[in-house]
C-alpha cells in the first residue's frame, strides 16, 4: 500500500471519523513503529508500519463492514463516550457486539436517525458538506408562523456568526394547538442549524427528530433501538457514495502485543 495520512488510515480502519482520528492523534493515543505521534498529517503505510491505537494493533486485512440505523433518544450525546459524563450513544448500545462509531451528529436534545458503522470512508462522505447529503427532519416549533415569516427560510438567511443558510427545502406538516410541525431538508449539517433557523424567524424549535439521512429512512424503529441495514439499503448507500473499496482495520484487543417515507409526528 502507498503512504497515506495517518488520520485517513485510522478513518478507513473504522476507528473514528477523520476529525475524530485527528483528536486521537493529537491526544497522543496513536503510535507508529513504537513512536508516539501527535501530528495527524504524518504519513504511514498501513501494510508495513506497526500502528497502534490505545495499544491495539492496526493491520491490513479484509474486514467486514457493519452498518446500522440507530434511533437516538433525546438527551443523549451523539458520541460513543463523553468526557463530561453525560449519557452518550456508547451507553445506549453497550450490548452491541460490533465495534462501531456514530455518523451524523444530532443535538443533545434532538432524536432520530443516525448511522452506526465501522466504515470510515462512508462516515467521512456522509458527514462532509461537499457531498450534500440530505438530512430530513420533523421539527415542532412554537406558534404558527405566517407566510411572510416562513418565506425567510431560504438560502442566504443569516444564522449568526457570519454563517448563512445553504440550500433548504421545507413544508408545513400540520398545526397543533400552540405549535406547528414542519418538515425540513438540509444539506450541510451546520452546528445547531435547525435551532438557529427557527430562532431567526421568531418561532423557536421545541422538538427535533431526524427521519432521513441520505438514502436511509428511520421508519418505525423505536427510540433507542438499532437494526442492521438490509442488503438493498447497504448497496444503495455504497453505490450513492461510491465507497466500495478494501480498507484496514483494528485487530482484536491484545493482538500484536430513504428519505420520503411518511412519518407521523408524535
């Protein structure tokens, strides 16, 4: 294999996303040929170099990739661990026998579809804004915005901190008492984007649920549950992202030592 950036080797091994791999390296948790590395852009050869993460050996082999749809509960952090000790995805899926990480961050108080996988390339392409992966949400907002307010939800809307809204699609689903349910599709995944959109038009978001992520649909999966992608879902995901290739993986510990499916708001 050719030399490749260390962060990309870890990503493709399913250790973490590219950014997550950068953090692992900067934290001094990665060694190459016995030397601790702190720079993510150092290059290595996964087929020749002795790479370890937290003492676990990384080696090149045909590894099976796993893909799960997960319905994240509210008030759970979208990471596998949390330094502040808050409930996190790792706590919810602690009985899952496969080593996976989460893709598609959701706010702490949001719920809905996330992808769990050990495929670093899929994770990178699902997350990076340049791939314009659609993210579909049902959002419960305060009040009943009139047409002039809703017309503000368009590309170019100022979100604060110099950021502006990119491409967006939306529709009113139904009005319910003092609230309104809306369906909104975003393509970039900016931090707190939905909350910022509806705050700007004067109708704060009360509840956020992601129901679609790229070609994947949440369906009727219960909150806190997960299921493996069907073969058809997996092939569609890989085909749309053009992610069919062999990647390295971590050894066992100690070795070497559909977005349009209708969902009813609830």
